[in-house]
C-alpha cells in the first residue's frame, strides 16, 4: 500500500521548507567569508577608526555571526528585509514592485514558450529524422550555445534599432496601460523565450520518444491509427508527467535567466536590482534578493515534484 | 585514431574552429595586429581593411582585443573546468568508495549547493569577495564541481561493486589505489564526455559574470566584458558588441559539435545548460 497523496505532498513541502532554511544559512554564511569587512568596504580605506566602530555597532557587526543570522531570519519572517546600506532605503518596499515586474516578464515568456515548446516537440517526434526534426535540433544546438546577451542584443540591434518595431529599453512604471507595457516587454520576453525554448523542446521530444517505444503504441500502430492520432491519444497523456517536470524546471531557469535579460533591456526588475547592489557591495540587499530567487527556484522544484507524484502512481510507492 | 574520412561535416567544422580559437589564444601577442590596450583610431570606427572588425568604445582595435580576449576567456574557463573536475571527481569517488558518514555529508552539501541557482549564489559570494581572476576561478570551479561530483559518484558507485575492485580490496590496496588505479580508468569515458559540456558552461558563465561587470575587470580583455564595454553602441546601430558575443556563441557551438561527435550522443534527457 502506498501512502496517500496529501501526506506525500505535505512531506514534500515540509522538506522544501527545511531546504529553504538551510539555503538561508548558506546565503548568510556566503556573505560572511570576509568577516568584519563590510563596514570597511562601505566606508573605504580612508575611514577613521571611530567611524568604522560606529558603523560596525550600527550594523550589529560586533555580535557573533549566529546571532546576526537569527536576527536577519527573524526580520525576514516578519516581512522586514532590512535597509539598504547604500541608499538607506527600506529593502522590502523597493523590492515588491520589482518582484512584480520580474514575475510579469517571466509569466509572459512562459505563456509563449511552454505551448510553443510542446508543439514543436510533438512535431519533431511526428517527423522524426526528417527535415523539420533536423531543423529543430539545429535550432536547439544554437540556442543552448548562445549566451543570453547575444540573443538579447541581436533582437535590440534588428528590432529596435534597424527596423524600430519595439523599444530597445524596456521602461515600465506604475499605472502604465497594459498594451504599452506589453510592447515594452516584447523584446525581453522574446529573448527569454528563445533562451529556454530549445531545452524544453528537446526534453519534450525525448520524453515522447521514450513513450513511443512502448508496447501499447505498437498496438495502436498495428490497429491502423494515424501517427498524429497516436501521439495525441496515446503518447501525450503518458508523457505529460515528464513534460510538466521539464516545464517547471525550465520555468525555474527562466526566473533566474531573467537576471541577465533584465540588465540588457534595463528592465526594472529583481535581477537588475541584485546586480546593481552586488557591484555596490550592498550585502543586505544581496542577501534578501538572493534568498527570494532561491525561494522561487525551490518552490518551482516542489511544484514539479508534486505534479509528478500526482500524475505518476508509480512514484507513490517508493521502493 | 579514428578514420579521418569518417568524421562528419559538423565535427570537422567544430574541430577547425576550436583549433583556430586555441591558436589565437595561445599565440595572441604574435597574431594580434595591435596591442591589447593600444588606442589606434576613432571611437567605434566601422570595419575597414585596416581594422577588420572596426574599433571599440575607446578606439582600440576590436580584432586585437578579440584575440587577447580569447586568451583570457579560454584560460579562465579551462582552469575553472579543471578545478571543478579534479575537486568533483576526487570527492565523488571518495564518497562512493568510503560510503558512510562521508558519503552522506558530502552528498547533502552538494544537494544544498545545487538548490540555489548557480548564478545567484555566485553573485551573493562575489558581493563580498574581491573580484580577481583567482576568486573567479575558485567560485566558478567550486560551484560547478557539484555537478561533476554527482556524476562521478553515480559512476563510481557502479564500478565499486565490480569484481576487480573487490579483488583489489581483498589484496589489501589502500583507498588511494582503489580510486586512482581501479575506478578512475574505468570512469574516464563518461567523465570526459561531460568535460566538453562543463567547459561550454564555464565559458557562458564567465561571460555572463563579466557582462554583468562582476567578472574579469577592465582593462583586461575578455569576451563577456567586451560586450559590456560596447553595448552602448547598439542603440546607435554600431554592432561592435555583437562581435564578441558571436565569438562566444561560435566557440560554444564548435565545442558542442566536437563533444557530440566524440560522444555520439543522441538527444537524451541530459544536456542543456543546467540551472543557470
């Protein structure tokens, strides 16, 4: 007898939360590699000892690391992400609008890339080893080899500068009309789509091919069904679980791949915020944004696992 | 040696391009027509017979900087890949052979590191570390070694139960012998097939960091950094930033083609660029 689905899901979510806690420790520890240097790096080499001591006291740097960690964690759990060292602004209030922008961009990239990847993957299987399949494989090779900024700047160079279809810089602000906003994110969303499309498509193709080799497909073939019917009626339902898994993993990648894309298009999202503050060595901001990215990533992985558990009865009976 | 006539066209293309890139990287000072930091003309001069790729944002010859950039990019990526392979495979083999608490602890640490997207964790760590080439190699190598660790451990667990390993253990050989004389030779082929992918990943990762301004620092030339230096020209229709970006893409494609041929890999569930 297998365990019931709700129990498995609760276990998986609990495990995910535990992992997130461990990740928060790791992120905190990652910024403590050079202990006590934060104050020095904010004030620079010419700082007076008195100023250094004041700043250290203000930042709580005189406390032991574990106490600072608990303090930080407690703040995060109550929604207080601390204040940025450089601008003295509250991190949470500057973060939320940016998180919304990032999710908006990622959502539209996903809305285009997921159906497209699945459709192209199905076509590749239908015309296996034919011209279409080869073309799709070549595209996949190119896409996994191209750095994000190559794709991004190619789009800017042609669509924004040469032909002037879309803006090359994606300015969005509050209260912007929906259509204007869509036009602003057209190029970054396309770039993101191209970046994740190939991988998702290749894995869809592999998942369906795997199913196509089973006995029931042969039966369907022998009983004279048309190939596209076989894929639609028999192969696809069985390939759904691995495909959903692929999709979720790639969406997780999308939320991260957004970092470089946002910098290219000067899009006011989380990624740009993170990169700016890494350069300024603003540790509290980096910790907060890093943790949120990690949380989204872990969350996506949990969803992928849950879908797999629900879709595939075999996973409910661990050996 | 494989029969030269049986090498497919794609692999030839990859091999020749790889050779060109390597040649440029090794003999950079001899091949480059101008110095790396030498200002030779106007800012963003268009391509001409004298400057085949034009000049960059400070009026330096783009071709020369590309050649020096090949050196930096390939060297750092290669060193990071080497570090990640040595670290990942030795620890992975040790985990498989030793088992017990060492296996559990190292596997869980790797799981934990892989739960954070690589780029994000690298950014977090680089926010407090000085941006030097050594730091870059260490951060890239250590973060990437998690993937090698997983592969090495999985392969070694299978080999560890083979009769010849058992025989060596009964003979009284130490752990070092088991790892380097019994497991390593037999685990080499899956590891080498991973090498190409990891190298590409290192090139892309380094370029992304440099593009974000957190990798190789100016005035040193590297391809990702050159994209950053010249990106402001794009809006004026100056394609200078596209050239180093295309070089990265071309290097990645050619290594991919060679790796594909070496492996004769079919499309499987592996591959891709990992979790970024």
